[in-house]
C-alpha cells in the first residue's frame, strides 16, 4: 500500500520521502512506529498527523493512496 506524505515546518528537513510504501501497516499507530524507526530523531519530537485533510486524534485506518500530513505542534491566537 502506498501513501503520500506531506511535511510541514521542521519535518520538511527531517522526512525526505514523499511516498511511503507500507507492507503491513494499515493504521496511523503503525505509521508512527514506521516513521520513528526510519527517522529516529522523531522519537523525541511531537507531531500531529492529518489524514486526508482530517486531524487525527486516535488511531485511524489508512487506505491505498491516503495523504498524510506530518505537522509540528502549533498554537492559535
């Protein structure tokens, strides 16, 4: 299964892949593990996942060609 990654802020320099092939990981919890394994610097980084333009607050299933945004924490004002 192939998903598209879009990065924002400091993650643009950390995550260089824009397409990620997932063999057995079909949800956001496993995606987080995959990203932290591939990019160990993420282990101590806080980030939000947005799947298909929806902010994810709990584990969410991924589908073929999902678009996942990786975003740094932000505050409103």
